[in-house]
């Protein structure tokens, strides 16, 4: 059965650009009531206008979700404004380039605060609301590297592995309350993500491994997941093949990575 999105109250974090922004506009065309969250207020204001023009309802919050009090503000403000929360899309996050050996402790703490603990805390706060409603949907935007680690992005991969694990546990715990939990795992995507990556002991940009998809393609996959909830969604079919292959033959995938990601491994040695 296909669910209607019209008038659903949907929170989207990391909404000022990339996948978050594309998802907000796609949901606006479905006439959703959107609470968009990001740090850059000027971009959120612009997005609000576009959402309304597309037929949706817009409310934006300029918040740094690396701080727990702001996560609480996000959930409380959305619920106070609309009286319910139907969908929570945890999308905000940032990346880091550097070897595992030399990843600073402060960087590890900061990236886990944003990429993992913010989605976890937001989910903890929204579950009682959705349970009282008798329905709800939590969507965590992860990555294919939440299933298969890559060199020089170990700490980022770790946050996505953690998000995958908590999502699997959570979906079993809340299913009987009518709450769905989904994980979206994009491959390389055309966004500002690369421009905002932090650098450690390897200060160099690399091309994404595999094919590149548009933010719009990922957004459409999220929209379809809201209409027909799935446990896991891979907007890029090749990434699903990678995950399956890695689960069956990780050693084989290691050999493939050693060959096709030689530039990253060489950069790690030359640091």
C-alpha cells in the first residue's frame, strides 16, 4: 500500500544543500509540511521560499546539531508547531580525510557528535511522539561506506557503520508501535560534501569510488521510501552489488580496493 505524503510533518536535517535540499524540494512537490534544519540560515530562508513555491509548507531552524541541546530544540519546536512528527530524516553530517593512525581524538569526537549522536538523540526524542501517534518513520541517511570501509576515510566510515547498527537494533524495538526505520545508503553523490570535508594528515582530494549519482536521484529514493517503507535503500545499484560481494568475500573486495584505490593508499604512505 502506497502512503500519502500530503500534509505529513517531516523533519530534514542538513537541509541547506545537497541531498537534504533536494529531498526538501521533492517533498514540497508532494505538499508535505517541512521542518528544515541546518546551520546556514541564509540558505534555509531561500529554501523556505522555494518550498512554498513548490506547494509545501516550510518552517526552518538554524541549529548546530553537534550540540545536544539543539537536537532537543529541533524536536520540541517541530512538535509544538505542528502537533505531530510523521517522518524524521537524519541527513546532516560531514566527512574527514586522513589515516586511522593519525585521526585526532578531537576530530573523532566531533564527527561522531554530528554524524551519529545527533541522529541517535533525535530518534530517542521522537520515538515517544511517534509511539503516541501510533505511527511514524525514521530515515537515517548513511552511505555505502557504512557497509564497506575505504582507506583514508576510516573515522567517517565508522560513524556510518554505527548509524547502520543502531538503525537495525531500533527498527526491531519500535516496529510493534507502528514506527518504521529505514537506512538510505547512497554511493558518491554530486553535492557540496566534498568541498566541506575536513583534512587530517592527508591533505588531498580524491575522486569518489564508483559511479556518481545526483542529489535528486537520492531524494527520489527517499520519497519512494516514505511512500513504501523499506529497511534499506541503495539509490545506486552497483553499491548494492558491492555490499553483497563484501558480505560474501571481503578478501576479494580488499584486493579490488587495493587496485582501484591505489592513489589513496599511496597518499597514505607518503604522508
